[in-house]
């Protein structure tokens, strides 16, 4: 069942989403060769709690950490550990926060030092596909419109679109209806309405769309060992149009990046 949010509830969700955004900005400032994902995880947990929120992932479905940290061929749900990041790695950092009874859920794939050009392109196209999909999240459109837009944009570059993992509705629980696949057919699926809030999150592989899972029961990785990229925003339908609740601004501030990519999704 899709749960429509009131304007007041959306304001609370924006607060949770921005806590996640600021957390990712802090993580961005610390990512470099030699740092461990476990140390970044501890930093994120401390910051989230300092904001009067709770880590959204810690203990959720028995996940053991605050951040999902998935380097290189890992797609999502990687568990932080003591292995240092290396020059040329990429790493998806997915974070959640719970405050005032509502979740924020937000992700970004970072470059570690100098990254290969073909990997940079994967990250660029995947992030662009997020906004391509978001433009279709408006009242009267359907789930398949978002998925089709993301799929077409990424597959024309020869990339694989993960099928088994999808975006989702968001609210008082982390995963609500509707599921938001990154593939599909236009005009199919549930219709979007005013007050809906979803997490749109393209998970795009450089090679095959096929996946494997590690024995830890969590980590998902590409079947061919090629890199995967993952970007995620929280989006609400306000006045019939998609409006961002989360932001990459704090990441870009930390990395010295100038961007106007979010302007069309602000009121």
C-alpha cells in the first residue's frame, strides 16, 4: 500500500534526508587512499547521533553497521571493515537516518584518488541517469516511466542495469511501496500521486547486469568483477512535480565541485 505524506510529514522527512546528506558530506571529506571503511562508519554513526537521530541501517534487518560501503565490483550492502581503500578505487556509500519517526536514505559513489577514465564515465552516466529518472517522477506518471528512462539512458552506453535490487517508497519504515526498479516499460506500474515520497537509486554495472552475493549474506557484487556505480536521492511529489529532499551539496562542498544539477528539483 502506498502511503501518501502530508506537507508536514514531508518537512520531517526532509530533515531526516538532510541529516544523511550532511553525513555523506563529512564522509566525503575523509575518503582517501589508506582510510578504512570501518573508521568512516564510526565517524558517520557519531555524527548522526549528534544530530538527535538514529542510524537508519544499524540493526535494520540485522545489518551490523551504520553505512553500507561497497567498493569497486560490490554493488550495494557492503559491510565496513579494516581493509584500507586504495588509489583508483571507487566506493558506494549508502546511509540512512531516522528522526521524528521518518527515514532518510541517500547514497553516492566516490572516487578514491585518481580513477580510470572508463570508471569515471560509469559514475557520470549513472549519476546523470538518476536525474533522468527523477524527471519522470511526477503526478500522473507511472513507475515504469522512471525505470524505462533510467534503463534507456544507461543501456545505450553498454552498461548493465541490475534487476534484483530496486529503489522504494520511503517514510516511517525504510522500505515502503512502491518498488522503484531501474528498468521497465513506459505507462506500466503504479501511478504517482501528490505527496508520494520515494528513494530513486540507479545501480548500474560496467559489464553484465548479473549479480552474485557473498557468504556474509549481505554484500552484492557484479558477476563479472567489473565496477558498479550507485547514486540515490529522496524525492517527493509537491505541486505535481519532483522535489528533492536530499542533496549532494555537502559532498560537493567537501570535494570542491561546482554543480547546478539539482536546481530544477527545488521549489
